[in-house]
């Protein structure tokens, strides 16, 4: 700003040979393979076989899409600074008030929708199960099978058709995509209104169909969708243009509110408010601060209050077949136990086996998902058929397997009624004579929630026969693997809990003679260990289980089991969410840099990228159009030539003015904010033309803008639109430390400045983006780094 | 490394006039007020009245000390890189194993010491109270008073003498200092062996003396001390020189292990493992990652197991007067209640009053602490007298006030024995006839833990008379204010819980006719609200209360109360820990930059600092000695002159090679690693002389090193000792964004590089440190920024 005497007449060509060696650096995602000749090898020691290629393509709902990064950096250009300075106290209060209101609304709506989903599922599944009981009682076994399979087929069809045709992103749990979003990866169509609706209806359909999947993952996605829609003022095409909402038109505030949404979702799924907050903290969120902790907590508190109110209402019988329930889903608070030294052994065994099984599950599920990807890529029909085949297989197994079990006599010592023919209940009569119950029907011919409740039930050590639990465990192992990848909204929590509780109870029967821990407790611990073995969470799982089981005295052994299972699991493979992230190709930035990243500098990384494209502070329109059309970069450094440096003898220096976004260049072209002559503009001139709400828009494409030939010869003063405070690293910085900066501060672009200072040195060496810092991409360009030892 | 043709013959003078305008920047803490003339005003718009002064002095244990910053950045110099590259797989495994072993040991030792403290306190206080009961029964009231006051006086004397004479840093809770440590402020003598011992003994003395303070804060400090001592291999003068421990000789690993220690301390204090982890996360720690969450959780799990084991042992009566107890301290799990719409009103009222009272308490305590600082500064005798005066006042009040209460008849509906003459018990007979009890004695003449247990007791709505609770509340308000600042180890949790439970129970009596919530529940909620109103924590407090009270159904209303109380409190003043941090002058960096920091660039900040002192890559010994003796900076940029930039026409450029630490310069001088001629050294030459364990040492002073006149003319090659990858910002970066970088990445020094590129431009504009980024210091140099509006 000090120098108005800029030498503006030197539009740089994209690759001027004199700056080749040091300016070799590219910018943004989707670089094509460039001419390798332009990368003169500065250090012959480093064997590079090709340039750094970035693939910003990811699998979004079984469809390959182009994805962009989010920008959590504050774009401090003149317009932002002015708007920011002119914000009054009242506006700041409006902003704070709105933030809290949104957190409240997110909690409220998530609570309401979760209740709605629960009500729908319990009623649909309930009436279905009652009808089956009718068929069985009349001995019409075949008709029952046809009815059961048919209903489930129809429900799965609804869910799958919705997912396949209207919102492919609604399939699966959605948690990996949310995790990626909070890491800075903007997966397209993840948080739209269609996705939300399909997710709600599809989740109801899929869970009522008795498929081996839960509503937990989808609820997290639903919470995040609600948060995103509220923050942007409605669905994309019908947004409310409310003045207040403009404050939320940035990636940072949306990130915060989506974090609230995801923890509300977990809270609604497990009715675990503290667990929800911790889940968001430990598993989902990348950045975190105390203020966010507090707001998230507020959202989950609202969810809990909403859920409680509905449970009160439903307890009075006004919700159809919706059973009774409190805040706790699988209450084992009546188990009294004292720890003994001997009890440590089964706890360790459960932990180890849980870790082994969990990592095995991750491994096999990975293979299955790869296979399913191949099938799903073949087209919509294949996806539908796959989902329906799984549905038929599930229904047939659930209906037919109980016939294998022997009828068991009701023990008068049971506190619950035995046998029952209700939709729920721990002792289903099924095909047995009066006074007898079918233990396998209790586990299979019921909703998944009830199955968990039954297998968690305490003081019922003789209820289930070993063979029944073996069949149950085996079936759910198979179903847990084949169901997850189909094109319906599906959560991972419940399948893993079902498997885990089965194996836990089996272990409990095996260890019966050694300890006096209750078998229900074994089931709970088994479920916890498998969760930890597969998902690798500890603190949040511990709190969720605490809130689920309502028994604080369980805490120490739960902690031990979780820690052991996670440790064992980590020896074999990463967590299931990381596996899915990798499968989908989402460019997730890990918390810790790889060790070999210390042996590489960002300068070397810039060398293998195409040269950086810079613009002058006052640039010709034709050059801007040319650059926008011929590159796919999303940001360009602004460099002023021939600047007089105050206080030095340097007569003609170059100045790094900042970084301009592609979106802002397009805006300037679209607004035709052209100058007939090369000059700097005043701040008010810019403010008249642009406001920062427009500058927050990203959608505009260069193809939508028409520039006449005459306009091509005019100029644009880019200074006011430039972010003057981009984060930078010196070219000698190691990639490891650059990555720490990139992730900790939440950047989209990181400028590389030279370590040299002198005439003729370019002020920018390159730009790093998320793709450039991913280990996979770097290793493709520097394969020798992957070797365990360098020196 | 490419250029061996460095022009090494130009030792810069600290303030060469040509670089005045842009090189005006200083480095490290403790800058004296320099000649203001050396700061030429570049931008006359900014009215500066003086230079940026940094005051690294803080009140450490009532003594003003010089404090340093910690360095969480990885110092990537040649020696580190070599050592790091040469680490074998086995060594990496050793490191991981040791990290987990330390986490285990921290948990184990914290658990053991916490048990020891509890045992000692319960027995000392128990025998004291039994003796009093003897005096009372014989009617010897005056002798009882003298005995009671005398014993308490003696116990306080022991605690205070230890604190005053041996470890002033052991006074107070220690939590603010730990919070500052984890933020990067190295308060001296905080984690020594003496401090640990004094804290343990002092805490036993002070709590047994019946003073209104808790063992919670001290336990957090004890946990952190144990962690620090373990990580460094013992007390400062008797360290174990174990090879493995050298891996922990850095600030980053110590930070992690101290985080484990602090959460173990909270866990041991409240027997709340999840609460402990969350407390460390929400209140204490500045940086956090998932891996740390997990290790912290492991430590607290160990603590809980140790505590449980000891409670099992003590339950069999082998611990003297140590009562019975489980993992839950104040169990209210037998309260059954259902929410009604009406119950929302008292919950809101409790929250609001809790917030008001909490902020009022913060305000008054601030005033009291200021007054106490004045008294404490007068000398050790004054400190002692203050502590003893508070002890006598407390004892007299606790003994005499119960005589004011009327004896109340025992109701046969009480489930507990009534009256009792034991050391604990809910219905103390004191001076009453048989069949009657003194409700005020129940609250006052007991340990603080028992007092809380009694006032939390449920289904005892008629136990306490309003006047008794009023007296109790009033007394503990006064004691809570006068006790905290005295020179004994003191925690804040218990005084606030006592006050809060008193006001909660009063409110419960007042609201009796409106709701049917239990009065014990009111006491719990009152305590929670006052904690939130004063300490401003939410999630961790909620979980701690959950774990204390063992009643998960309390969760939603506890959340509401905490959120309301925190919101109300935040309207008036910051949290009590922030107030103490400010009082002590610890340079804590807040999470969020002040709004006006966006209007200031780091270049402007560098302008008001003394010019930066740079060194050449191969520097003359005399200049190094000169610089070390005449500056107090802790790091110096290394700039090579006359470098040939590969690939450009710039024949003679300058190169920013990196940043060298003062400690490393002193090491090089001490090792007499001198070169007779100006030349670059080979890596192996350096490795022979230095290993990175030595380079991690910080204690060596330049005054301890003697250099002969002949050596003064020799050279040192500083390149291998230089951190080649310091974090940098361009001078146009706003202070707000620089502060975000500084805090998020955990830096000690942040280099400012110029935005200009040309001949004669200095490659470094300045260095920012923690002190430069503190709002208070910046506002002293730029007072106009404090005004609400700039434009």
C-alpha cells in the first residue's frame, strides 16, 4: 500500500525460464500431468519418477465426484476488513445469539426427527412381528415366511430405490464423510435437503426391514444435515435470504454448527449426551476449542430433554407399539458385583479377543466393500438387486433358523412373563407349546434393539442355549459383513454390538465356572470390546456404554476392556472409519505426519509441481481470463513488480501482496469491474461494487462469464480482493512441519516463500494444497522415501 | 548447503542504520526499554507512545520470578535429524513402551499417594474429633475449645512452615501454574521433588486442620509433579541417567506426561476417571490430540483400580478410622424422581443464582488475593501469621457456632442412627441430651468431606433447621474467601462445593411447597451451579458430578444448571483460574485473538521492538560472546551473506538459514568447538562433538563459559546447530492470525520475513515471542487500539 509506483506492465508468462529452477510449484487440485521437462532437477540425489499428481476424485455415495477443499482461513482482504470493522455491537450480539439459537434448533430438530424415526420403526416392525406371531400360532409357517420376507423385501426396496435414484450420498453411515468435512474436505451433496429426507425415510425402511444395520450412523448424518441446512438458511434452491444468516456464510461457522449436529445425532442415537459430545470430539472433529465443547454440550442437552419429553408421552401409551423406555437403553444397573482378582482374567481375555475379532472384521469388511464397489459401479439395477438379495437372505435366516432351536421350558424363577407372544419380550413362544419358549426366536425374530436388550439381560444365565447363541453369533457375523455396503442408510454401531454381545455371552458361558460375573455383563463387555477393536475409540465409547447401561461401577472394567481391545486392534490395521475414508478416496489429513516427511522440504515438493502461476496487482483482463480458463487452480499469488522498499537502497523490488481466490476473480469479471487504465483503486470504489456476502459465494464458473474483446484490453485492480495475510512457509521447511501447520490452522492454500533474498529471486516458490501434503501423493513422486531407512 | 562461497566476513552490528526501518524487531523476553529513537515510525497514522515492553516476571508462590517459555517446536537441526534418522525400530518400540509405562506409573503413584493422603487425613481428623467428643461429653467445653484450636493451630503451622520455608510454589492449588505450563509457560520450581513432598505433607496438615480448603487442587499438582519427576528421571540433583529416559528430555513429551498427571490427580480427588480426563481436556490442557486422550484415559483407569483396591482393604477395617466408601463419594443414586414441567423453574433459578454468586465470589476473591499479596510480600513471618490467624478463626467458629443451634429431637423415621458420637455420622449429638442431635455440629464439627456428604444426604428434608444452614452458608462464604490465599496447599473445589450446597439446600427449603425435588438434590445442584459460576467449566463438571453422585438420571438437569450458571457468570468476569493466572502475571496465551488484533500487522509490531540480532552461518567467536553477553534473547536467526542462488542471475543474495537457540550457542562455546579458519564443517565433525541429549540441556549460562583471547579470533560453524525449519510469517500478516499460528503449533519463536524481494532487503524483519503476542503488552505500545472503534 506504500508504493503506488508499481511497474504494472509486466504480465508474467506462466513459465518463464529464468525462474524455472526455483519457481517450480503448482497450486491447486486436479493438476494434469505436465511436461516433465519443466521440472529441472535441482538435487540429483532425489530420484523422482514423475511429478506430484493430485487426484481430487472421491467416491461419494458409490459415485466418483470431484471434490474441493474447505477454507477455514479468514480471508483478510480489504472488503472483509471493512465489513468486519464496521460491525456494530448489536450485530456482534445478533451473531452470538444466532449461534446459540442454531445450536438449540439443531438439538431440537434432531431430537424430534430421532423420535419420529424411532416411533415409525417401532410401529412398523411391531405390527410386522405381531402378524408373524399370528401366522405361527395358526401353524401357517410357509405363509408366515412369505409374508415376513415380502414385507421386508418391500421395505428394503423403498429404502434402496430412494437411495439409488435420489440421493446416493444417503447410503451408508455418513460418518466418514462428516469426519472428512470437519477435516476440510467438502464432499458434494452430503448435506442437502434431499439427502436428509432420503436418509430419514430410508433409515426407517431399512431398520424396519430387519436388516442388520442400525439407525445410529444415519442419525449422526441427519443431525449434520439439519445443522448444515439451518446454517445456510434452507435447501440450495430455496434459501431464506435472511440478513442474519449471512454471518454464517463461511466455512468456519458451518464447521462449528455441523460439529453440534453430529454430536446431537450420537446423543439421539444412544440417548447419551456426554457420550455424544465425546464422540464428536474423539472421532469426528479435527479442530476443537473449549467454546465449541460448550455449545455442543448445549445441543445434546436439548436433544436429551426432547427425547425425555417424548418418552413421557409414549409411556402413557399414545405411541402405538412404541415400548416403554427411559434415557437408558440397555439398563444393567441392577447387576451388583464386586471385583475380585480373578475377574481380571476374563476382562483381559474379552479385551484381547475383541481386539482380534475387531481387526479381523475390519479386514474382511474392507474386502467385501471392495467387491461391492465393483458391483455397484455396474449400475443402479445392480445396486438395487444387491440390496434386495441381502434383504431376502436376512429374512429367510431370521425366520427359518429359530425352527432349529429346541423349545425350552419356562423356569418359574424368571421374573419376566414366559412365554410371550408380544412383539417384544425376553421369552418368545414362537413355535413352542405353552410354558415353553424358543430362545433363538427371542434373539432373531425381533427388532435389533430388542435383540440387544435381550442378550444384555441380566440374571438369566440359563436362558440361552450355547447352540442358539452360536447360531446367532454366526449369522450376525455374516450379516454384519454383507449388509453394510448395500445402498441403504446403514449404521455400523448396532451390527458390531450384536456380534460383540453374542461372542461376549458365549465367552461368559465358557468362563462360567471361573468367575461370578453375570452373563449379561459379559455380553456388554463383549460388545464394547468389539466396538473398540473395530472403531478404535476409547473415551467416547466408554461414556456411551456407561450412559447406555446406567452402571457407573462398570467403569473400571469397561475402561480396561476398551484399552486392551484398541491396543490389540491397532497392531493389525487402522480403524474402520479410516478404512472407509481411504476406500472412498477422501483426502483426509491425519493428525501426525509420517516419519519420512522430515526428510523432505517443501521446496523439493514444489519442484515436482507445475510452476506457480502468479498475477500482478493490477492485471490485464485478458491475462486473467486466460489464466482462469487454462488452469484449474483455486488461488493465485499476487506479486507486484518494481516496488520501492521503504528505507532500503533497493530501487526495484518485488512484493508479495497476497493470495486471490479464483471465485473472487470470476466475481470481478462478472461484475465487469474494469479500469480503462492501469491504476490503484480506492477502498470506497470497491465497497460500492462488492459486498462480502457475494464474495462468500463459490459456485460461479468462468464459463458463465462473457468478456468482450474491448474489455479484454482493460485492467482490474486485484489488490482490494486479495487476502493480504496468507500463511506461508520458507522453502527449507520440512514437509512434516508444514503439514502440522496446514492441519492445525485449517488451511486450503499454503504459500512457499524463498529462503533467499536478492535481486531476481521470485517472491513465491509455490503453493501447497491438501492433496500435496497427503502421504500417498508424495510417495508417488518420491518413491524412495517409502523405504524404511534413508541414510 | 548449496553455497559454500558465503561471504563470511561481515559480522553485522546489532543496529545497522540501513536496515533500521524494516529490521526493527527484537527477540525474546526481558527486553529493557530501549532507545525509542531506533524505532523510526514507518506509519505515522499509528500513534505509539513507547516500545513494546515484555515483562517475563511472574508471581510464583508469592515470589517474583523470571520465567521462560517452553519450546514445543521440533528443533530440526542436523544433529536432531541424524539422531532421528538413525533411530532403530527397537528404539522406537522402547520409546512407545516407555511412554505407556510412564503413564501407568503416573497413575499408580498418584493413586497410592492419594490413598495415603486420604488415610492420613481421615485418621488425624478422626482422632481429633473423637477427642473433642470426649471433652464435650464431660462438659469441659473450654478445654475442648483450647484442644481443638491448639491441634488445628499446630497442623496449620506444620503446613505453613513447610510451604513458606521450603517450597513457596506448593502453596495454593497449583492448577493455574499447570494450566500455564501446558500453554507453554515454564514456571520455575513448580514440579520439583521438594514441592511434591511439601505439597503432600502440607495438604495433609491443612485439610486435617479443618481449614476450608480441599485436597483436590493439590492432588492435581501432586499428579503433575509425579509425572514431571518420572519423565526427567528423578529430582534435579539426583537424576537417573537411564538411557531410555533421554527420549523424554524434551518439552513435548513432558507436556504429554504432565497432562496425564493432572488428569490422574483429578481422578484421584473425585474418583472420577472420565471426569478427570475431561477436566484436563477442558480446563487444563491447551493442545490435545486423540492419542493423548487415550493415554490420559489409561492413567486414570489405573488410578481408579488402585483406589478401589485400597477401599476394599480399608472396608475390612484395617485403615484405622478410614470410613467405608466406594468409587462414588456423595452417592445420591437412591433418589428417585421424575421430571415435571414445574421442576424447570427451580432449575433455572438455581442456575441463575449460582452464576451470580459464582461471579461475585470471583470478584471478591480477586480483591482478597490482591490484599493478601500485599501482606505476603512483607516477609515469611507475615505469611505465617496470616495462615495461623485464619486457622484460629476457623477453629473458633467451627467449635463455638454449634452451641447457637437448638437441639433437635431424633425422628424415628430416620434410617441412620441418631444421635451419634462417632467421628462421622449424619446426626451428631454434640452438647445435646440423648435422643437429640445438633444439626449445626453435624455440618461444622466434622471433616469437609463428611460435611458435604451430610448436606447432600437425601430424604432428610427436616434434618437441618433453616437457621443452621444459614449460619453454615454464611460462615463458609467468609472462610472460602479468607482461606484460599494463605500459604498452605489449598484446593478451590471443596470450598465452592460447601458454599454451593449450603445455598442449594436453603433454596430447596424455600421452594419446598412448589416442587417435589429432594433437598439433597437441591444441595447437589447448588454446588454444581456455584462451581460453574466460578470455574466456568461445563462438560467436565457435569461428568465429575455424575461420577460423584452416581445418578445418571440427574444428567439433563445438571447440564441445564451448569449451562445457565456459566452463561450468567460469563457476563460479569472471567473464570477464577484466569483471574489467578492474571494476578500471578503468567503469560498465558488465550485461544482466541482479540478483535483489534486484525488491525495490526506483525511488521508494525516488529517496528516497536528493538532491532533483531542476526548471526552469520560461520560466525566469529568474539561476536557470539558479545551477542550472548549483551542481549537476553533466547534465539538468533542465522543469515548467510553473498550466497549464489541456483538458477537465477542473482549473484549475491542473502539466505535465511534458520534459527539457533542461545543454549546451543553456549554449548558450542563451552565445548570449544572452534575453527581456526572460516569454513563449513561436515556432519560427522559435529556428531563427534555433540549429541542431542546435551543439546536438550537448557541450564548452562554464558557466564559459566570462559573463552581465551586467542579463541575469540576463531570461528564457529553454526549451520549444523541451526534449526533449519523455523515457522515464519510474512510481515504483512495480521497479529490475530500470527497468534493463532503461534498457539496452535505451540511455538516459542516466530520469525517475521519481509514481503519484499530484492537486493538489500534484510531476510528477517523480526522475531515474535509469547510476550509480544499478549494483548496487554501490545496495548501498552499501541494504546489507540484499545478504543472500541478504529475506523
